[in-house]
C-alpha cells in the first residue's frame, strides 16, 4: 500500500496519531512534515522527535513548502527546503500549490533543480490537478488530484498523456471520504492510474488533521 501522509497536526495535540503513523511507517510512500506551513522560524523539538522516530521506522520524510502557485521567490522556497533538511533531516520536499500552467514550467524546472542541489532526494509536486505534461517529468511524484470525495467520484477526468504515465509517478489526495469507503478510494486511485494516494475522512479547512483510516490494521 503506497500512502502519502500529510498529517497537519502538532504532535503535542494528537500524539496518538503520530505514534500510529510511526508503527505503520512501512506502509507509506512518504510522510509530509509541516510544523508551521513550512519549517517555521526555529526547530520544533516535538517535530524533531517524531521525525527521528519515523526515520528509524523506515519512513521517507518530505518537508512541506508552499510555492503559492509559483509567485513565491525561488530563493525563499529553497531556503525553507534547506531548513527542513537541517532541522528535521528530511529526505525530500513536498512543494505545495505548484502552478499547473505551461508558462510556469521553466521556473518550476529551475526550482526543482535548486532543491535537488540542496539534497532533496525525493521531490513531490502538488498542483492538485493535471498540470501541463512537462511537470511530471520534473518530479518523483506529482499530485494530479487534490479535492473532495464527491468531486473525485463525479467529476474526475484525466488527459490522455496521464494515462501513459507510470502509476508510481502519480498521486491522488482525496478528502471527505466516508470512512467505510476509504478502501474503495484506494482502489479507485489505482484504477485511475495513481499508485500513490492519500484518502482521509476530514473536511476543510484542514482535512489533513487526522490520520487516514487506510493505515488501520497495518501497524506493527
């Protein structure tokens, strides 16, 4: 089971969720660390602790950085990636709100090159929709859907180029999934060509505050 886990809750607020995630680390594609909509201004000991435990359990750690659809200065983005690596020893980065437009491709290519030079071994791009085809070639994983379950089942479509991509390069993040339908969400992602997924039951404004039920029963 390849699950991408954005768990956006402080370890002190829900230590149980983080402990369950650590026990189930082997069943994840990666865990997105997001202490303060990014790395924050200073290291957070609680996040450093869970990051260390997750690493020991074999998880791939990805530092969250918001690109604001390509409007943030690339140097600021790179600096946040650097801080994630220095403070939490992450393996890579989760670049959120990446622009999907063709005219943003060159800038995104330069950004990915810069974060890889900083040591990001795994780069995940999250445009949340199917971007111009070139974006997928830049990253190890691209999130081509982020949205509500109701939209996922009623209005999802994929362009022909996406159907030709290796499933392991694509991810679907779906929130608002009824708990009983979480296994169906995992199967649906696979059927739609995404080998990596992240179905959660939560709703906006922060649907990622709880751990996905897809990990239930996988803990060591």
